[in-house]
């Protein structure tokens, strides 16, 4: 059995969807200037708008209309939204247009009862409004729906009403759409000659009005006729013309239909693998859009492809699915096609019992449809089934019937009409092209004259502008020279003043820094001894201690006073060292004596915290530097070590020759160490002083003073530390050469 005999089902769904958009755009002028992109930009305010107005409702209906070919569910949602808002303000036209969209989606999804109800209500409103464009849109939607249900008389009644409505208002594009849909009905009835008459009527009007989308639909429909006549190369030519038009229109349904049509032609030409490629592209789109009609027909086509590839189980699965969908939604055309397809598969397997059941169903449905192609396929399959069952007389009758139907499909009248119409169409097309070319030439000539005049005017303006610019430039140049001379004199004065101000600011800044350092040192090093004296005097004032206790405390107090006095002398020395005219007192001294003196003074403070001070400095080491500066450095480093050590920690002082020129002094503790963040700031500037292990406070300036004094003595200072292990401060002083 040849593929052409089996593949009698052809597609008109492209016309049922894409033309709806075209006609509706021409039917409602209020919506004709928008685009889906511009409407999308209005989406957020439209959805959030609770105060209904006609502009919002019209935009929602336009958005619903434009979404149909990419997402019918969105069309239904926005149309429902527009209907609800229109009812709030009793906006009849908005309600009717929304119902037209919901009805379109409903019959597209196989819900014909709901679609009929929406169309009836919309038709009543449009009649009351005397809106012939809206009324025509309703009639065409009725016609498409009844064509799908194989109720051809009802479909023709509504499409003839649409024709009258469009003639009444002289809407040529709407009239062409009505003619095209009448052609679809005649094709479905098997009257190919009448079908071609209306197709070409529509095509001539579409070409005349430059309606490219409508032209693409009609090319597709004529391709369907050619396919059924078995003229496959010509059918593919028309399909490609249609595809070239729709491929840039973002019409997924049209793309799906064209893929299926091309797949069916390839199936008829026995190119099964290539056919499956195109059919699966169509299947993906129909699934995405929930196109029940499309799903049913594509499943049937795939079933026939796999049957001819001898994959019978898969073929029957596809065909059963196709038949189930068609029966559920009462798509008579698809029911017939799927039943005949199942009969074909069972005949190929010589399972004539099952083939007979489906062949008889297909024959009954085909007679109801009256479509020549479907009737021919049904007759052929029933002929093969009866022959397989041994009923040769009946089979012979069916064979003659099949031959007669195929001859009708290829009747000379239809072929002659195709040839005649194509000549006429080519003539009209060429005439339109010549007219258009003539208009283009005229426009180009007028544009050339206009451009030349404009160019002359521009040149004149440019010349005048250049002269004016030259005059202005010369004057500005002279003026700028005078200003530059004045600015140069002023700049010299400003630079002289700035140099004087910078010098004074530098001196003030140095004085301010010195002041801050003095205050910080006083706060840092005098706080403890003064606090001790203040506490003692408070005890005396309150008679808290006895005379004997006072006598016992006097030696320590005197010792502290003596140390404080000595510290003040040292501090005054450091202050003097900051002055420009200071001359340091460099001499040879014993490092041991300075370290021992400081350890003795801080021994009690360390003992109170449970910290052991250990002196490892040998007696023989002598340094050449300012002893008071070194004393201040050692004192600060010892107090810091005590401050950041805990009970049972040790603070050890070492001194040893570093090299022939320097002595290395180290103050090492086993305290808490210095965090990395704090370590990076040491010796550089004032830092935020951390409290000690007994909450001792500090100024954060001590280490900066130490660095300053060590460097004045021609040494350098550094630190190594590890948190929770300890810290070691090291610095060098010049060794005594004596």
C-alpha cells in the first residue's frame, strides 16, 4: 500500500488560527496600531488596575489577541480580565471583544459548547451596537468551529453572513478572509473546484491590499489542495511560500502547521525518516500550546510513519491516542483520519478482523465528511480489508469507488482552474509590482530633489557658520590672551602666599604634635604614682591607718616620690629632645645599672600580679648613647610586658653584643601576645590601647615614643610575638668603644 493512499488527511489549521489574528486586527481599528511588544510594556499597570476604564479594557483585549499564537492560556487569562473590568463599567464593546477571544480559545481546546455560548453572547452585543466588524469576526469564528465539527451547512451559513457584513462596510481584507474560509469548507466537502474559486478570490484581494499574512495562509491552503491531488512538488512550493511569510511573524501555530504539512508530503513520498523530523517539530509546538486538534492529527501522522517503518506497536499507540482525542472533543475529521490509519496498520499486519472494525468506522465518518481525499482513503482500506476476509465482490465495489474518487481529485477542471488562476495571479502580481516600482521611482526622484535642496541649504548654513565662528574665535583668542596674562600674575601671587601659608602650617602642625605627645606622656607615665599618693592622703584624712602603719609606709612612699621625681626629670629631658635646638647627652653607661634600677622599681607591681621579673643582663656591657632615652625605652617595655602578662608569667631582660658596633637588648614575656591587626600598627602611629590582663589602661603612645628615642640614639627597634605564647621586644644601641 502506497503512502499516498494512506495520507489523505491534510491540514487547514494554519488558516483557522493565523487568519483570526489578521481579520480581528482589521476588524477593530482601535487596536490596529499596537504591537505585542508595546502592549507587554503596559502589563504591570494593567494587571494591577482596579479602576476599570475603556482604555485599559481595550489594551487587555489587544494583549489577549496578540498572545493567541504563542500562548493561548495567556489569551484566555487576559480576555477574562478584560470581561470582568468591562462588566464593572457596563462597557459592552469590551465585553463582546473579550468573549470573542475566550470563545476562540475554547473551541481551539475542543470545548465547543463553551465556545458557542461565548460567540452567541458576543454576537448579540455586536448586533445591538451595529458593529459590523465585530459581528463579522464572530461569524467567521462560528464558521471555523463548525467546519472543525464537519457541520458544513452551518459553517457556510455563518461565513456567508460574514461576507455580507464585510461588503456592507466595504472591508476588503475582512471579505478576503471570509472567502478564504468558505474555500476551506468546500475543500472539506470535497468540492475542490469551488474551493479553488474562493481561495483565489481571497488571494487576489490580499495581493491587492498587500496583506502578506493573509496571502501566506492562502498559499498554504492551495498547497493542501495540490497535496490531495497528488501534485507533491507544487504543494511543497506553496508551503514554502507560506513558510517564508510566517516564519518572521512569531506565529507558533503557523510554524507547527507548516511543519506538519511538509511532513505529510514527505510521508506521501515515502521519505519516512525526514517526515518524522518535521512531524516531531510540529508535535512539540502543539503540546506546548495544548492544541488538541493539532495533537490528534500529528499523532495520526506519526503513527502512519512508524507503521511504514515496521514499528507497529509504536504506530498503534500513536493512532490510538489520536483517535481518543478526536472522539473526546468530537473532531470528526480527525476521527475519520485516525480510524482509517488504524485500519491501514492492521491491514499491513494482515489482522483483517481488527482492520474491518476501524475501516467501517472510517468509511461511515468519511461519508459524513464528504471530503474526497478522506473518502478515497477509507474506500481503499475497506477494499483491502474485505479482500483479506475473502469478500471479493464487496471489495471489488470498493476498489471501483476508490478509483472514481481519485479521478475526481485529479479532475481536469481543478487543474485547469489552477493553471488559469496562476496565470492571472502572476499577471496581477507583476502589475502590482510594476505599479509599486513606478511609485518607488517617483518617490526616489522627489526625494532626490528634496535632498539636493536640503544639501544646498546645509552647505550655505555651514559656510555662514564657519565665517561667524572664525570672527568669534578671533575675538575670543584676543580676550583669552589678556585673561591669561592677568591669571599668570595672579598665579604668581597665589603661589607665594601658598608657600608662606604652608610653612606656617607646617610649624603649627609640629607644635600641635609636640603638645599631643607631651599630654599623652604625662597621662601615660604619671598616672600610677599620682594615684598612689592620692590614695595615701585619703587614708590619712579619714584616719583609716594608724601612725605605726603610716611610718611603715613612708619608705615606700618616699621611694615612689623619688622615682616620680626622677621620671619627671627624664620626661623633661625627652621633651627637650623634641625641640629643634636640643643637643643629646651621649655618653658611655652601664646597661646593667639602668635595667636593675627599673626592675627594682617595678618588682612590687609585678609581684602583685604574680609575675616574675628576671634580669639576665651581664655587668660588663657598656653602651654609648643618651642613658635617659634608653631608660625611658626600657621602662615602657617593662611596664607593657607586665600589663599584658598573667599570674605565673615571667618577664625577662636580656642584653648581648649584636656585632662589633651594637648591643642587642631584649625584653621577653610569656604573656598573651599581640593580635595580628594590632601588630601591624605598632611603632607607626597612635593606636587604640588595649586594657591589660588586670584591666590596666594606657594611652597607646608609649611604643611610638620608644621608637623615636631609639632612632635618636642611632638604633632600631622591632617585635616578635605569638598569641597566648608571648612577646619579645628587641632594640639596639651603639656599643661603647672604650
